C-alpha cells in the first residue's frame, strides 16, 4: 500500500490533537489508512495506475479526521497528490510555492454558480487550456458550507482559473448529504473532472474505488447480521485485472 499526503496529514494532526475527534461511528475499530473497519479493510486493493495529472486537496479544519471523507480516495488513485490544511490567514508556504510553479497549471474545481467573475471559468477543452503544463487540480475538501468559505476567503486562489462540472446524476453518497442534490462527494466530482481532462483510466478507477469504499464503509456501520458479499469490491478488482498490460 502506498502511504500518501492525506495519510501523512492525518498522522500529523493526530499527534498534535489534545482531545479525540469523535465522528459518527467512533466506536468502530478502523484502519488508520482507509478508515474502514479493520475487518473490512481495503488497503491491499489500493489503485496503482499512472496518470498525467496532479491533485491538491485543501481540507477544512476537521475534514481529515472524518472517516466518511472521500478526498483520500482521490490520492489513492492519483500518485502525484498534495494535501494542505486550509488557513485563511496563514497559508502553507509549500502550497504557495506549488501554485506558482511554472511546470503546473493550477485549476480550482468549483461550481460556476459560486464564481462571481465568470471570466475565470474554463470554457471548451480543459486539457488544451493547460497547454504543455501539467494540470494541478485543486479540490476544496469539506462540507459545502466549508468549501464555499474556503473559495471565498482564500486570496491566493482568486486569480486562478476555475473548472465547473455539471453533473447529470444525483450523488450516490448516502453517508454525507447536501441540501442540494447536485452537490456530489469530492471523489464523485474528481471522477468527472478526470474524464474531462481525458484521463479516462483514472476516472474509471476512482469511480470503482469509490463504490468499493462506500460498500465497505457501510458494512462497518451495519449492526447485527450483515451480508458479507461485496460485489462493488469484486467489480473494482476485476476492472483492475482486465486492464491491458
């Protein structure tokens, strides 16, 4: 299993915490990496694919501790991934260096309804917009209320282009609900964005991986006798085996 930036931030925050974060289902003995119950851990099946994109997550205060978080699934899938704790007044200096790196084209992923300056919106082919630079896709990881605050209050994002995805399906993520059915889980959004950037293998892999995580997470929450059949995990494993060498 590959330990990535989300796992490292989780450990750093855990070491600095003065009291436990009691999320729903806090009594479940969870794997510290996939956050599924140890009995249903999926870490051995973590994706191992190549892609020509990089991902940055800006996470709200306690998002990194929430076992239902799906941002970590994105970094399971994309090998070049960065995670930073969001701060309005003290942005991480390494993050600012990355945003100014000429090798990357930073792109904020956010719904166009919240973008006041419409000239920031990318129209047309997003891959062509990046020209010869590697896309650095920035996801604001938290509740919708938190994500909107990050978008509004982060001056270092104000000059960056925005890619807005228009979903044609309702979120299938029953563990985290938004008042707006068009608001998808972070991993669901990322799958659509990857497809938009012509990274279909990453898009399909993340979609299957998200379904496998959701299935295993719900098994962790079930009480009493449960059906241990895991068709979503089997579908994911089969999809990875069927890829051409």
